[in-house]
C-alpha cells in the first residue's frame, strides 16, 4: 500500500523537488565534481599530478557548503594526504571525499601517483594518475518514496564503481598550469532501467592556472591571479577567477568570482609553525539568492618539509659549487684550446716542437709543445731547481718535485678579533653595509702590515630561496669583498674565496633574526712558512 502525503509534506516535497530539478537539469553533471573555493591552496583535491609537487608532506581537510540556508543544499567534504619523494621527483597521495546534494550522496576514495619531468632547472612538468572506488547512493529518508516502485524494488538506487582520474601540472618559478580529467572512465552510477542510464558519471575537463607577481616595495608580498575553467559535455562552460594577495609564511587574502553563480572573499593564515587555516564566504548571485544566500568553505592544512641530508664531504661539495660557477670560464678555455690547435697546425711545417724557434735555429728541437724556452729554443729553469718553468708552479722559488716545484710550506692560522670574523649583509643583497665596510678596512690594514698573510673568505646565506640561487648570491657577496680588497691594493694572489650558500649556517634558520646572522662572509687569515 502506498504512503499518503499530507498537504504540508506534499508542499515541502514539491518545493524541494522543483528547485533540485531545476539545478540538476542544467548542472547535475557539473556538480558531480564539486566546486571548491580554495583549490589554489590545495591543487591535489582535483589534479592527481599535483601530489608532491612542492616536495612537502601535507594534509588538508575541506568542508564546502552551498545553498546552506536551503533544505537539501550541497555539502562537500574532502581529505587529502600527499608527499613528495626523491626531492619531489615522485609524488604519492590519497583523496577521500563525500558529496551530498539533496537525496544524492557520493563517497569516493582513491590513491594518486605523480612523476616529475625536468624541462630545465626552472621548469617542470608533472604527470599524474589516480584510481579508486565511488559509492553512489540515494538517501530515501529525505523524501517520501513509494517502496513498491519497480526501481526501488530492484535496489537500483545504490551502486559502487571503479573511478580513475588523470592530470598534468606545469610549474616554473612564477607560473603554474594544470589540466585534470576527473571521472575519466565515465561509468554509470546506477544500473540501467528500461534501457536507459539513471545516473552516469560525466567526464570533466578542468583547466587551472596562476601567475605570481612580487610586489617589490613590500617584502614577501605578492599578487597572484588564479583561474579555473570547467567543461562538461552538454553543460555550459564554468569558470572561476581569483585575485589573491599572499604574504609569505603569514597568510593570504582573495576576492573571487564564479560565473553566473557567486562572488566572494577568502582569507587564510599560517597558524603556529606548520598549520594553515582558511575560510571562504560566497554571496549567491542566482535568482535563489534570497532563500539560499550563504555559501561557506572551511580549510585546515598541515605540512612540513623533510630534513635535507647533510653533505658528508664538504670539500667535494665546495668543489662542485665552484665548478658550476666557473662553467663559463671552462667554455672560454675550450675556445682558446681550439685557437691554439689552429696556430700549431699553421706553424708545424717550420717549427716541429712549436716553441716559437724555427727548426734551423733551435738547439733543442724536441722541446714539448708550448714550453717556455730561451733564445736557443731550450726550456727555461729560472730558479735552477731542476724543474723547467713550464712544469714549475713556483718558477721563481726553488722547490721540490713532490710539491710541483714550490717550496714546502706549513700553514698556520692567525688569530683574528671575533668582531672582525663576520661581515653581514642585508636580505637578498650583495653590497657592503657601512659596518661591514669598516670591518673590511680593518682587515686591509692587517693584510698590508703582514705581506705573507693569505685571506680566506667563506660566503654564506640564509635558507630562503633555492640552493643554487643561494650559492650564486654567496658568490656575489664574495666578489664584492674581493673587489673591495683589490681596490685597496691587496694582491689577488693573497685572496681565496669559497662560496657555501645556505650550507653550514651560523645558527639555525628559525626566524628573521636568526636568518640575519647567516647572511654573512666569514673570514680566516693564514700564514705560510
């Protein structure tokens, strides 16, 4: 026997049905993948290629409420957990979500994997895939249903299916572009009834992007426009645009617009050390705004970076740094070698040993090529230590074969006033401050008084920025001091520079004050006897 509807119950059911039917006739396919406001904070909620992209371990919980004041409005929950492996080359993650709209309830769980392709040092492309299950149900407790209906008798209102999503995610220093295809397989959520699908997963196409523009006159502040476009077959194109202000390590504020749907505000803060808290409020611009105006979203996130392993061999690491910095000089050397080879080929006919003395006047015709020779064509040995000048690293001082022609020396470190050991620099700059210039002048006095002293300069930075950029900044700071010393008549041969970058900090980088102590050049003075 069928249930009877009271007037109040029938009116309530018809009101809800009409509104829901209107929404679902035009948007049900698009709302299968719920729109969230803060996708730019957690891109992996849509795109499997974004898992692990920033090489962090992170977890996010999102609650999104649409048509909150309306009975049967949409409530969406998502929990994501992802991490970068092998310095971000690989990414793994899990995504759990529940989407409830009126009587429709969909719960999904999937596992995501991404792989990074390096285009160059500043550009990367990630490809991602996720797979899992989707459980779709009709909640008949929210309506009056005839349980004798053939559909309900056949239990057609519950179904669990396999789901898969793919994505791509491009990043460089300022630009990000993402493409995701949720519900790739496009399976039916409900079994066929009278030869037709009752409810089918629709394949979505999501295109997103952002571009970070630093605001130069305000430290750590940047402007980031974001967008997301969504295309689903047989539905109008949807898009979402945001204008976001981000204060590094502090928080963000955004104004957003969703076409033909809503405008809103979003604010977020970085709480404690590793937590993020965000809130978004949208004002509905549709005709139903007077009865369903409240749209809210809450976000909680936690993230931390895995510690970077310490370099075991500091000397080898410094050598690699210097090799990177001097790469352009190596190219010039290679060019010079090519020019010398050409010169040697041109002179080979008249000067077989290529020492600049023609064979008819050469007393030593078999001198190795390009050795320094005297007017007779024989190798020079200026200091008379039995090692020819061309093989002698110290041609004017007698030395030994074991020390490449140089005298054996003992290195002795000279004690230096603690106040003079470090020259500090401002954030991101390589110019000397007034105080650092005073210290450098004091060092110059010491170096001029002791002509046998050799000065070693160690360049350090804080941990803000990439390791490569920090090594380059350390090298620029060393060059600033190097040039200042030479301008004050300190020979270049008495100066040694060693860029370390962010390695070997003086104190742990925990806040702005501690980072200021690590923006320095450390000085050591040695004598050799």
